[in-house]
């Protein structure tokens, strides 16, 4: 194919039998005596290509070039299996300083830690994280967060890279947002996570890749996009001497310094031409500063000096400005891109302060030192041409993935024995935990057994004195707490009818004013404060079993955190109980439905479908309309058609686990000591803590033989009635602290 210019580019297959379509645009004149020749293939050639560059009819630039085959087109799934051969073919650099710096924070990568922590820390709804997995040169991804549309750029470069070279198997996370994410320091515990991002900062630890803009420019070159890294080099505007001696800027209002730049331009139009083309962050400033017209990027280079000011992060225009032949005035910034380390101030660009306070001074310096400014601009342009070549970007991407995989494998090899040791440690720890739990479980492994008075005597002797057969008391135990091993908690229940003082006396007597006599009469009667009325205070919470029973346990009460309403009407309270039972039943069914344990009894497919539809509709009605939209008989009907646990039987069984027998089953109501030895509370504790015998309650209750605490062998019946009346009176006074119903 030939180009209509003084230069002729002829590209053809080495084999006359192979026909190939190749697009060859005009060479790009870089205005410095060099030209950029480009071509794009649409078929693969097996033998190879011959490329001739002619000026007139004579070969120039060491033409002709022979590319031995096979030569692949862009979309050929033909990866090079030897990565070293591929890197050598592309002349990839041996070192990339930015990659070495990034991975200095990650000498090894703990894959499991990364997989556990990244979704938790950065994968929320507002996140922009993509989890990539490369396996057998196939790429899989999973989006974490709502703002992951820019994955099209990372998708395309990874797919393009996989078509060219065999990628290592690995997993990694790419941050698609503008800002770097990982700010943990290396010496922190836990340490930083290897998040791959498009931009870095001085206080972050992200691994940097070329920005999505540079990536898109490389992929889209000669494919519908004119403003790419190659086309810029052939459209650098007039020569240096014919450029306008002003600093130039156009851009959005993504940083306040850009507004300051526009104000400087208004005050110093002879040195600076700056304008905002779109207001988003500071819309109120549009009337004051005005809005500039959009201008083509190639027209930027009509000016000698280009001002580069950060946007939300590092300005993505910077590599394009460096490829032009204007002098770049770069703002000091905590943000950087993948190629910044290769650029030096006063060699490749002129630095300006973060607050732009020295911008005008630097522009005046450039005007007074034109040759020096031209030299810096040229040096920066040549360096950018080398750093931003398309093949260098592919090399950079592959090197990041390669080093990531090496760090991961190093962690894998280094910790192989550690992981084996951890497996043994976890198994042993699991065995110990199960043994400890079984021990605690055995301590409360009773089912309607044991005298509650004797049980309570060892854990709360003061309240044990109040229990007798008339109260119908039982004690229930549960394992709980916020740490392991668990603690044993107990709670006292009664199923007898008791007189609730809160229902009969609704006032809050703790707020009543002190009685006093006043001889001053007032016409303004003080309104009675009804706040706090009909509020039930539950003093019978779950309490920990402690050997220090002589100390007050009021401060270690661990009653239910949820508030329970107590209505003064007995009918209303009964309705509330029915409603709570209904809610529990529905929640129980709903949980089993979603976990897949709610199975139908029938084997008939039609019946199964009807049961499934009815269950689904019932749960949907409950979720949409609440508890009142579902009748209890409907829930019972569905549960009857399933082979799961019967709800009522399940609740009844649950209430019997770790529960003592009722005190109503035992005749005596007084505590009596054996003749052999008398105990006080302290003696009981010392003996219990000193013995190694199993002190858990026996499964079968045997009524002990007690002697009287009194010296007299007999007592008259009148004395017995008197003591019984006193104990009953004390019991009734404290019954308001006991639960009327099981929770």
C-alpha cells in the first residue's frame, strides 16, 4: 500500500501466496526532522512482512525492514508461551523504578488476607473495585460496588495482553476510582493490601498502572480516536519561534487552584491565558470568572508554555502535554502516575508551587531564558516519547502482573510449612474448644430435674431462702457471653398466678414529691406528672453464675437488651403474647424457607408446587404487609404440610433444656443442714473450690434427709404456720421481679 506524499510506505507479505489487509495512514511529521510511521493489520501472516520506507524511489531510514513470521493482527488469540521471548521481542526495559518502589511495600502477598479484607474494606455499595482472576490465560472478574463502569478499560487491556503473551495464574483487585485507596503503613498491623490503581499519592501504598486514559489511547490508536499518544506527536502546532509567548490552560473546575489560575489570568493577561470550560464543583464562581469556550487539544500547542494543574488527582492531560513541544509548567503535587519517576524538574519540566504563588515568576523566567526553556521542553518531549510508546505500556502491565505473581508465590512458598503448622494448630484449638463447650454443656445438662431450691442455694443463697413449693419455681440455665469460653447464666421462672404490683399501682413512686405542709395556698393547681406510669421494670434478667455469691449481683444483671412493653390491661397483655408467638412462628418458618430446610411431605410434583407457591406467597405477604397480613392458622397449615420440626414441640423442648424441676414437686420449703456438719456461705465456697469432684447435678433427684436448724426436735403447728406466712409474704413482695412467662 502507498501513501500520497513524498514518502512512500510499502508493506507486503513475504509470501506471494498470502494476501493481507493492512491500513497505513500518512506518516506523522514531528516537526523536528523525524516522522512516525504507523500501520494496522487485519489478518495474520505466517511467513512475515517486508516494510519499505521510500523517499521518492529511494530507501530511507535503513529500509527495508523484514519482520519474520508469524506476524499477528490485534485480535488474534495467539499468545506467546515464553514470556521472556515476548519481552525481548518488545525490547521491554529490564527495570521499572515505579514498579520496584510499589512492590517494596509487598515483599510477599498473603492471598487469603487480601481476599478476606478487600471486599470488607473497599467493596461497599459506593465502591469501585473489580476482582480479577487469571486462570489458564482466561480472565474472570467480579465487580464490588456500584461505580465500576470504567472496568471496560481494564477489561480491554487485560484481554489484549492475554492475546499477546501467556499470563501467570493469579488474583488481584483493581481500583477503578480516581483516588488511591490503601493508606496503611508498611509497619502497621495489619499491613497494607496490594490494591492496583491508576493513580498514586505520597501517603498511599497502591500499586500503580498506567491511567485508563493512557490505556484507552493506546488501545484506540488508529481505531476511531484521533487524540491519542501517537497523533499528538504529529500535531504539535507551529514551530517554537512562532508560538505565542503566554502560559495556557483550559479545563474544568475540579480543583480550587484552577479558579485561582483563572483569576491570575484576568489580572495578568499578558502572561497567562487560562479559562474554565465547565463548572461542576464551584458553580457559584461561573458568573464571577466566566466560562471559556472549548478548544481543540492540538491548538494548545500554539502557546509556548502549558500549565499543568491537578484535577481531583493528578491531571490526566500531563502525558499529552509532555508529548507536545511546549514547555510544561507543572504544579507540585502529592499525586503521581506510573511514569513520573523518570521525569526530573528543570530537566523535563519547570516546577511551580502548589498554591501557584510563583507561576507568574516562572513564566517571566521562561520568556527571559528562551533557549533554556526550549531545551527543557525538547528534553521532556523526547523522554515522554520513549516512556509512552504503546509497547512500553504493554511491558509495564505485564511486569506488574508478573511481580504481583512472584510476591504471591514467595508468600506461598515461604509459608507452606507455616500453613501446615496452622492446620495442626487450628485442629487442636478446635478440639479444645469443642471439649470445653461439651464440659460447660454437661454442667447444665438437666431436663426438668433437680430441686431448684438446692440448685439456687449454691449460686444465690439469699434468693434461695424465698423459694418454696407454693411458688412453683424452676431455674433455667443458658450458655452466653461475648467471649469464649462461655459463661453460665441463670434465670428464675414461675408459672403460678402472682399479684403484679405494677398492674395494680401504676404510679412511678420514685418521682413522688416529699410530703410537706404549706400554709400558702395557691389558685394554680399543679398538674400531676403521669410520665413513667404503667412502665414495668423487669428485675429478673439473666444473671451469671458466680462463686462470689456473697457480693451484690445487682450490677452484673444481664437482662434482655430489647425493650418489652407491658400494658396495664390483662387482655391486651394476652394479645401481645399471642402476637409475639405468631411472629416467632413466622420468623422460624421464614428462616427455614430461605435456608432450604423447609421441605414438603408430599412427593407429588403438583402438590409440591402448590406447597411451594403457598409458602412463598405467605412469606411475601408477611414481608410486604407485616404481621397483620398473615393469619396464624395459615402458618400452621403450611407447617403441617412440611416434614420439618413441629414449632410447638420445638419450643416446648427448648424450654425443658437445662431447666430444673419445679419446686411444686417437693414438699419441704425450709433449708435444713445435715447433722454431720454445718455450713455457712463461705464454707460452701471454700469446699466447692477445693474439691476435684464433679459437682454437676445428678440426672436423677434423690430427696436428701435434713435435720432441723433449731435444737428442739419438734415444733408446734402454730410456729410452722407463722413461718410459712412470713416466707409467703416475702415471696409475694418479690414476685414482681419474676417473669410471668417464658421469653
